[in-house]
């Protein structure tokens, strides 16, 4: 998982809209893993799909803490 994009998505003000295809793919994975709360419109992937990001879940906060700590320790 690209940690930088996860951190970026998690730090956005919510609700936030996501329209870029690469971000939508990662957001779908992060939502499926239970890290982020988001809704997709339409639900099935299409060329004009977008998502509304509602926030980080409690599980996502724990993972985010691990990701940011590991990033600091390896810098």
C-alpha cells in the first residue's frame, strides 16, 4: 500500500471528494480493509466514478499511527 497516499487521504478534511483514478483504486482497498470510511458513486467502478471520503476508522487510526512511526524511524 502506498503509505504516502494513505497518509494524504487520512489527513484530508472530511467530507472530501476523490476523483482521481489512482486515488479511487487505493481508497477502495483502504475502505475494504476497514481503514477509511467512504462511499462510491456509482458503487461499481466506471470512468466517471467519484468517492466521498468521510474519515478514518478506529482501525485506520491504529494503522496510520504505525505507518507514521515507521516512516519517522527509517528517516
